């Protein structure tokens, strides 16, 4: 047997383990919310249906407030909830709880009447809490289903299934909206409402694989609920007191804060940027689908790359590509060029995210992954501030949206500098 075949067989054995498959299926399940709801239909439906007749500036403000409130609550409670879950060995159960909450609120959007933007906002905020809360425990369970030398491969596998699962349902939902009569719907609006229901069912249904197949490792005896809350709060205070003394963790979290903000800003700004250039909406939705399906093999490829070169090298490669994307966007003029940009984003987006997760998993103390991944998710949510603010200020001062998108390169440069200063074992 050749060396390549041996490596392939080892990877296959890892990825077909029940616990690894069950864990990765959560990405397949909840990416439906990220793709169909967050990135796809909710912003459009919120503006056109639940804010019908309202000035665009008002509806944009309301959507921004909804996103901001959800991000603030998640950032506030994530580390504490993670610490409590560690003490009570309850990460799988809490993942299930947040999943039910998010899926139910998403499906409930079907019932929101036209013009009722407040109820739509509340359901979206709670559904987002379910999404980000479930993600926190999903991320932390990486260290329970795999060994350290497997983190890169397994993390990439999760993102790959997420791109595929989210993309498949989103493709179905787009078809429902473009051809509602074929699916028995009266119009596109009804198709969008049923899309929210399909996300709730998809998210909750496929999450059962995770809940049933994943068993968390506990470095300590599980505590009853009340005792876990007290112990978790005390542990969090202790961690905050000593975190500043761990230079490696602090530098990594700072690096992650900057470069993932650049990643998230490009994700959020790409479609808006295309619209500002006068590109067609259908072409932009097609580009979003392309990102999903290109991201599937690319995330797997980055998992392999992380094993070969180390996760830090893979992240730095992805950061360099993202900086190049921002420069490329400055000169973008046509829909074909936008599609090229979408393909390149798809090649590196999942890789940067998955290798960041696997690298952080190497830095987490045993038995405290829920708590520390709470900080990880806190930094990810806090990273929703710098990029949009930077691009907004540049656009305001220069009256040039191209310069605004180009300014994002600053975040990638700062993130890369911090990342190179992180002291890691040779394998990373």
C-alpha cells in the first residue's frame, strides 16, 4: 500500500467514526439557518414584507438593532454558560436545548403577519441565540470526538458538511421562491414563509445525529444543576483573573478577533457591495450558492493542509488570499468578476474558520472546552464591530465604496501579525 493510500485510509477511519460523523452532522443541520435565514431570505423578507411601506433607512436600522441585540446577548452569556456546562457535563444536553429553541423560533416566523416587524425581530433574536448557543457547544465538542492530531481534519469535515447541507436546502428554498407554483405555493412570499419552516425541521431533525451519537468526555464528576451554576460562575471569575497571564491564548484571541472580523465583513458586505455596483440580485444569490458548494471540498482540503503544514500556516495562507480578495474587489465591475470572487471566497472561507477552531482546540485546558470556546465565540461576536465600522467610516469620508471594501485589508494584516507571534508546539 502506498503512503498516500495509507493516509487516505486513516482519514477515512477517522471521518467514519460514529462520534465524528454525529458531531459533523450538526454543521449540516444548523448551516441551514446561517444560509437560508441569516444570509439569504430574512434580510430581504424583513425589508419587503415585515417592513412593507417603511422607508429603507428605517427597516435597515431595525434589522441592525435586531442583529446587534442578539450579538450582545450571546457575547455576554457565552463564557458563563460554557463554564456551567463544563461543571455539569451538560454540553450535549445544552446543545439540544439551544437547537430546539432556535429551530422552533425559526419555524415560528411562518406565522408572523405582514408589517409585524417587532414580532419578526423578537423571533429572529431568539433564533439567533439558539444558533450561536448551539454552535458554542458544537465547537467545544471537537475535543471530545477527536484526538489532537485529528483536530484539523475533523474540524474541516464539519465545515464541509455544513457547506453541503446548508447549500442543498438553500438551493431548494431558492427554487421554491423562484417557481412557487411548481411547489404548490400561491406566490414567492408564501414560499419564503415555508422556507423558514423547512429550516426549523432540517435543523432539529439532523441534529438528532449529534445528540444521539456524541458523548462528551468529562475530566471531573458532573455536578447537579445548582452546584454547576455556582461552580461555573466561580471558575469563570478565576479564568478571567488568570487569562491575561496566558500570553499564547491572549495573542491568539486578538489575532482571531481581527482576521475573523475581516472574514465576516466580506461575507456580510459582498452582496451589498454587488448591489451598490448595480449587479443583478439573481446573480448575487447564485454567487452565494456557489460559495456553499465550492466550500464543501475546499474545507476538506484545508483540513488536510492543516495536517501537513500545521493549522497556523493554513490560516495565514487563507488570510493572504482574503487580503487579495479585498484588493480584487476594488477593481470589480462585472457579474462574471463577482462570480470569480465568490469562487475564491468559497475556496478559503471554510478553511480559515475550521483551522481557527482546530488551532484553538489545541490551546484549551482539558475539561474546560465549553468555557474557553465561550470566549472564542465571544471574540467572534465582538468581531462584528470593527469591520463594518471601518468600512462605514471610510465610505463616509471618501464617498467611495471601493475604498471602503479595500480598507478591510488592514484587519487581515493586523490579525496575521498577532498570529505569527503566538507560540505554538511544532505540530501547529
